[in-house]
């Protein structure tokens, strides 16, 4: 059985697989796995442009995954470590 998968919706994708995200309401830092495949009546399976599967690690329950609407997520910005410049003696 050959199933054709269509790209659905006209919403722009905000994330790529591997992006680090966090819920706008707060929560752990998660990683985007992919946009999910959803089944639409009369249209069949379609690749979603708005539902994102994320993964994170919970210290008690272990690896967790969940599906979120992309509007409920935002990129998680982690501070970039600052390189310290070593002071050297100036010779003129």
C-alpha cells in the first residue's frame, strides 16, 4: 500500500530538529525532534506545520516526549561562555 504524505497548512515552521526550546509558560529545556504526522479526514495523512514533538530528560521519570503547538514554545537561549583574555605585558 503506497501512502502519499502531503505537507499541510500554510503556517510557517518556527523550529528545526535539534533546536532547544522551552514552553512559554515555563518548564524544562527540551529538544525538537520533528513535526508530527497527523491524519486529516478526507485528506489523509499530512505532515503538520504547527505540531512539534519534543524530548527532554526528567530526573525521576527519565526520557520524556510530548507534542506541543509551536506557538506555545520559544527558543531557549543559553548564555554563551565568555572567553577571558589573558593580560600580557606590553613592550613598546
